C-alpha cells in the first residue's frame, strides 16, 4: 500500500477513536470522509486487498438486515468480514467500514467484504468497490424528493451495474421492479423468490408497477405478497415471474417464531414479520451465489436478532414499548400489520418528521391503508414530530381518533404509567435513534430509580 493510503487510514482511525472515546457517535461516517479527502482512491485501494469476495447489498427495504445476516453467516464459518453493520451506506460509510477493519498501518486482513450501498450512490461506489455480487432486495418508493419514482432508481442501478460487467446480480424475482434490472443488464443473474403465499392476511399496500415494463400491458397476478411482490404475468408479451434459482417454502408462524424450508434446509427464526422471510432468503441466495460457506447458516439464523436498533423492545417499569422504523408506505403498512397481530390492548405513538434524512416530501403517508390500524384494537393513537398534524389528518379520513402532541417523551412516560402499558412507537428515520436513546434512558432510569 502506498504511503498516501496508509496516511489516510491512520488519520481516519485517529478520528474514529476520538469519536468513540468522546461518546459523540460511532464513527461510521466521518472517518471515511477524512480518508477520502487524503486519498481519493482509498476505497479502490482497500477493496482490492479483500482476499475472497465482495458483496454489495442495495435496494429500498431490508438492506441493513440482509447485510448483517450475510456477515454473521460468514463469521459463523470463521471468516473475517468487513461490514458496515450500522447501515452507513453512502461512500463515507463504506470507507469507514474498511478503516475500522484495517490496522493502524493500513493492513487489512479480510476474507470477505459485505457492504450495504445506497441505491443512488451505487454508480459512484461500484466502480471503486468492484463487487463480485450485487444483491437487490426490492425497489419501492422512498424519499421521493431525493430519489424520485422507482424508474429513476432503476436507471441509477442499471448505470451502476454497467460499470461492473463481471459482477453477478441477485434479484428478488417476485418484485417486477427488481426483475426489470435483470432484464436490462448483461450481468450474470441469480434470482430468488417465494412461490407460495406467505400469509393470507398480509396487507398489500401500494404497488409500484402495474404495467409490464416491456410492452406496457397491464400485469396479471395470481397473488400478492405485499406491495407489488407476488406471482405475475403479462398476457401481452409473455413476460412472467421466473422460477427462482433459490427459494423458500413451507412457511408457518407459531409462538413468535417462523419456520420454513430454505433451498432444502429447515430453518426457524425468531420473528413474526413476513418480510423477514425475504430478508433471510436474500442473504442465503447471496452466499450461494458466491459459493460462500453455508453449513452453519441454520444454527446462526435461529438466534439472529432482526431488531437491528430498528425494531427494539424496551421495558419501562411494568410497561412494554416496541419501537418500529417505518420510512415508506410499504414499510409503514407492514408495521401496522404487525401491531394488529397483537391481541392485547395497546397504545400507539407515531412520530413523523420531514428532514433530509426522511425525505421532505411525506405525501407517501396517504398511500398507507389505515383500516388495518383501525382494526388493531388501540386504546389511543398519538401523533407527533414535525408532521404530526399530517398524520392526524390521514387518520381522520378513516374516522380513526388521533391526538397530536408536542412532547413525545412526556406522552410515552404518561402511557407507561397510566396507559395500557403495551405501547407501539412508530417513527420514520430521523427520529429513530433519538427515540431509541430516549427509551433506553427511560428504561435505565426506571431500573436505577426504584432500587
């Protein structure tokens, strides 16, 4: 490694150490920015050192979880992995993951790199990263003011794949939007999907593609999983959902666990979320696509924590608070579905912001079917955040009572004492980590107080 690159890593690690020791963050972005300022080629330099394979995970929903499953699957086999586990997926975050894995001299001992990559940043990252596999989880509308419609994201990813013609492309073929990438690129393609209905009562929510991407005729579906995911065909040109190369089946939910067959092996996971089956399947498909080790996968996934700070459970006194992230209509729809599966009385707090992290356009709130929330048995629903009034208006159109608060913490504290003590807190992206810190403080404070 040239001197400039070593200096870039050294300085970035100093910054990372200062951030960690000061308790002002986790050093998942700024170190990468510093390293890149010193050596603009640092990502190419560090990625070239990886001994075996580089996997890039992109798409709308599930990137962070899928990336962590792949990483833990490889680590369970004793492999050393570079991974941006916290979901910092812009160029600086990807570089920071390499900086953290390297030593102070810039030496990197890694068998694999498993990296989440922002869809819109992929054209700039892929030529430097040179991944062996690009995994696309799904494509939905998200951050409309930044990303635009799904067609715009597809064009970005098509451009990114064109810059790495040797890379394999793994796509969820149940998602016509993702399959479109495979139709338009010349890369070798691996498909994964689920040929049976996951559960009969899953809400479909909004769909991103109604017409065939090849001929423009209206698509026909045997069934939907959620969003536009499902078994589809076009009567016009004959395009249809292909038989997946890797698939899951025999799906059952019981006692807070989900069991199914994954490419011939039996797995049981600690989750009731239907979309988690897709996340696990995507990760396994990635490992299979790069001929990665998979012997320990069933054991590893049985204990995997799907929460990832985005679905954490807090216990505050006698109250249970479930934190959920919902950053687009499909994600919000699935979270409402999950809280509706809880038969107990509950209180719901929804925080909606409109920062650049969230996307300043929150019109997607109108694409959610709130009838599932109306049937969820909530004792109270409270909206907050910068766009709390917008949330209340959406619910009013479905005759769902909702109060607005300017004091989220005070509302949660009151509900933990005098409410149902079974609280669901749904927030979009900018509020997630602040909400997590707040709930952790309340949980720790209660434990310390009475004792």
